[in-house]
């Protein structure tokens, strides 16, 4: 008998426990405590030494015969073949690009600078190629399907066990209360409409410390409870509110606190973000998938970005819908049961999570020590280490989130993600982690470390020419190098966009994007905005990496959930130094090396225009104008799911600004 069933026998009857509650008598149910003790980290160097020793030991003849390993599952064999193909395509493409670059690299400056420059090119090309190959595999899955992936279609006719109990938890901290509870109410109403509401409990887990926000949360919770209990409502969905007084370890600590207090009452828990909206059908489907796959520890949905009306948010949700889904399907294709967990809109097996996924702080001092920030990748790695599978299921549907309304809000979020992902690099050598999840921790680190590497590559290329002493005459060889770099990079970066648009057309889905011509126009507009914003992200991420490595204090705040626009003063204050440096560089090159201007303008000019781009793309009116003209449409706007229409109606009634209007 496993630990979960033992806990069930020792615990009070959960149905009786629920029956004893009065809908509005308590903010949270009776506590049923459980253990969730973290296991200390071994540490990078000790883990590396342990791995080396283990490899040496394997080379020695065994003292006694080893027990035969169980035969791998069919999906594991498929994953092995796919990863080999992934590696082969990545290596071949990188080798070809490196050979082409070597033919045109300018012979300027010391040999060691040339070697560093070439090495950076190889590293960065490898990084870009992995994204390209992932999108290529995603296009294959979109057009041909994947028999080895977990699919929602397999449980469509399956009944959810009457004994199954699921908690839907939403950790929040000083969020916009109206936005949070509008989406949560729509989720609860949709869940009640499935007829399975009695098998789900909803928890709002607050870490807020602002007194006005806490009062508003409590009032919004009471209003929601009353709405669900009124005639015509549905009291079967219980919603609870917990204000944590001892706020430790941020969101991961909040989730762990829930598990210790109430986790033993539930088989599964669905984790939501403050801006999450999920349909009742998707929640029930996730519970069915967990029952159908008892070895699954985490099942992650493919969330769709929708909500804000600013040009920035609309471009991001269009990119996620057209190109982003290729990356999602591609990751599903080569990761299979060793996939990502993104920290929200996913279902988790509670007993396994409590036994294996507690997070100890990293010992030491500095920005990369202390409590785990990007907990999701680490929890997925620990779940797989314990023998459970982690699946990304792209066809569940009904899973939505909001994008940050403007570029500054996005960068505010990325500041936290950057430090968390760099911190996770210290856990790569932990004993027992699967190599797939070690690779994911490395990918998370590289997603931010690539920014200063790009900056160093371009800076070295410019320095090689400026120190050669030949002036504009050396522009020709540098032009050749730049042309080779841009040809390879643009092909690898923008072919996924082309594949995404082609997949929409081949599947006959262009009507949801406003038709063929509007789809093509929207793709061009999104590409233009991406080109204008990419250099700003590169410089900002480089600063974030420096801040994380030097231990600068992190102000942990969630990005705003309400679209209010960015003032010129705010943009100038936040981006002024970046703009000033770009303008000075342009002026210096115009006076001394005008032949170089065409090669630096694609990067330096967007930096000089950073404030203009940020203010305009963060303007709600400009986004609404684009929406009226049919630009950057996504199918969820052309025909909005019922749960989204409810969320938008509730948000409008509560005075939330800058959200997409209901359509269809």
C-alpha cells in the first residue's frame, strides 16, 4: 500500500469533512497537516565530483551481477531517437554556419580576439539552431500528429472517478484584485457548469502585505462566495481564502504551505497564476489525464496568451498563437515524458509533490543563493528524479494567461526570471537528475546568458575593425562577416515565423486570424515590432545578468495586470541611459567611420528609439485601433471561448481597463 492510500486511511473522511463546512462560515477548511521536508542540495562541485566518481566506478568490473534494467517504455525509445535527430540537426547546422563564418571573418586584431569572436559565433549559432530545430519539429507535429505524446483526446469518453479530489490553487501577492477575481470567478462558474464542481476546491493563497490590497482581496473573496451560493449560482464549488502571515520563499513557499496544511485532502492540485483563466472542461480533463496515467507527476497545458489590448500585448499573443505553438509542439515532440513545467496552468500529483519536490534554499551568499526563485523547472526535475513523468499536453485547450501590457512590464518580469534561471545553473550537477532536465536547467540559463554573449560578439566585431587602423577600408571584410552572420541568424530566427504562417494556411485556419491577407500583414507587423524590441531586450537582459552575478538587490514585484500605458517620462527614466549610449555611438561612427553605419544601424537605431517604441506599443488606443483594423487578430478574439467572455464581462463590471473586448 503506497503512502497516498495510507494517508487516506489515516485521515478523516474527506467527503464528511466537506459536508461539515458552511459555505460562508470560514475562510479556509480545517487543517489536515502533512509533511513536506526539503532535502539539502549537494552543491555544484560536490555533485560534479560525485558524477565523475560514479562514471569511474562504472568502468570497473562489478563485484556481483547487476539486476537487469526494466525495458524502456515505447515513448522512451521514441524520445531517444528524436533527441539523437535533434542533436544531429543542431550539430550539422552549426558546423556549416561556423565553416561559412570562418571564410569571411576579418583578419583584424590579435589572434586571441579572433578566436574568442569565432567561439562566440559558434556558441550563439548553436543556441539559435536549437530553437529553429524545435520549431521545425513542431511544424511536423502540427501537420502529422504524434502517436507517443499524451493527448486529451484519449480521455474524452472517460468518466472522472467519484473519489477523485482536486484543489485549484492561486497564489497571489499584491496583485490587481479586480483582474484576479474576474478571471477566478469565470473559472469557478465554468467549473460548476461541468457538474463536477463538488470534486474541486478553489484556494486563493495570498502573500500580500499591503493593507488596502488585503482588505480588497477579502471583500472580493466574500463577493465571489456569495455569487456562487446565490439562487441561480452553484454552491458546489467551494472557494477559500488564506492570508499567509509568515511569507517565506515567495510563490514556492506559498504552495508548500498549502500542501502542508491541506495537501493530504487531495489527489491533485492545479496551480494557477494571478492572470490565469481556465475552463471547467480543461480542469476536468486534466484530472482525467492524471487518473489515466498513474506515473504522471505533472501535466502541463499549453497556455494561450490573451487579454490586453495594447499593441505590445497583441503582438505577443499573435506570435504565441502562430509561432509559439510550433515551439510548444516541438518541445512536446522531443521531450515527451521529461518535459517542462512552467509553474502555472498545470496539474500536479499532490502526494508525489509533497514527498519529492520540497525546495531547500541554496547555501551561500549573493544573488545566486537563498530560496529557489524559478521553482518550476527545479520541481519538474525533482519529480522526474523520483520516477514520475512530466508531460506537456498541447491539446487540452481552455487554458489562458495574460501577457505583460508593455515592454517595461515584460522586462520587470524578466528581471526575476533571469536571476532565477541563473540560480538554477548551480543545481545542474545535483545527483540523480535526468540528463533531459539537466539540459533544461542549462537552457533556462542560456536563455538569459545569450544576451551578454550577443553583446560581446558584436562589441568584439566592432573593436576588431576600429583597432585595425585601416578605417573604412576594412568595412568590406567586416561587411562580409556581418553578412554571413545576418544571413545565418535571420534564416534561423525568422524561418519559424514563416513555418508558423505556412502551418496556419495549410491547416485552413486563416479565417480565425482575419483571413489570409490580414494574417500575412499581422505577421509582418509582429516581425517589425520584434526587430525594434530585440536590441532593447538584449541590453536589458545583459544588465540583469550582471546584476544577478554581482548580487544586486532584487525588488520582487509582479508585473502590472492592468494596461494603463507608459508615460514618456517613465520611458525616458528607465531607458534614457540606453538611448544616450546608442546616440553617442551613432554620432561617433558618423564622424569617424561612416562606412560602418549600415552594419550597426539594425541594432543601435532601435536602442536610440527605445522610449518611442515602448510608449507607442504600450498605448491602449493604438492597440484598439489595430484591433479595429483587423491587425494581430487571434482566433480567441474572432470567436471567444465562453470562459473568456465571462472573465471579460466580470472584469469590465469591476472596472479593469485595457482588456480585449468580448467577441463572437
